[in-house]
């Protein structure tokens, strides 16, 4: 005989199959349902060359203690940015594009209602704060309704 048996003699062993892939799939699905990111705002752009502009907006949000992030690629696709926000449960996206930049505006999108609002860049942080406050108020109302139903 050849291989391990020839070198070491007969080695007894026990085999167990748990279906690890299946377990991981089930665990991932459970985690997806319960995952809630602490990030409240994603700063996004639809065109290339706006990394610095996204970083400036991100810093303004951070300065106001708003949990925010952006994708750290130089030129991420807008669709990928939206998908990231959806997957992470980020409720608000701030979008800067060439036209918004030229007009001194910023687009704010509420991902739950799909509503978009074009606002002056000078007051976008206040707009984001008020939108987040409305959202937390709605969440509390829903929790109160749920408690009242029970």
C-alpha cells in the first residue's frame, strides 16, 4: 500500500460532515435581517473626479456629529453606492454631482421614502439633521403603536 498508511501504518479516524457552507448561508441570512448600521448618512457622487468634494461634505457632517461615511474608492459607481446604503441600512444619502457643485447645491435622498430634495450646500447639514430627527420620531411612533397593539 502507498501514501500515509505505508509510512505510518494504519491510522484510525472519524469523519463528520456538518454542511458548513449551509450553516454559513443560514447565519449570513440571519445577520442580514438583524444588521443595523450606526451610519446615518452616505455621501455619494455620480460622476468621476469628485472625491475631494465628497470628503469635504463628509467632514462637515462629522463636524456636526452625524455618523457618516463614503465609499473610499476614487470614482465609485452611483449604483454601487446606493446598493451599499441599502445593504447597510443607511437611511440617507447626500449626493454631489457636477451640476450640484456648479449651483452650490447638494441633493439629499431619503432611502425609505425615496424622496429627493435639492438644498443649498450652506444649509445641507441642518437639512440632514432635521430629516434624521423626523426619521427617529417616526421610528418612536411606530414602536409606540406596536406597544399599544400588544
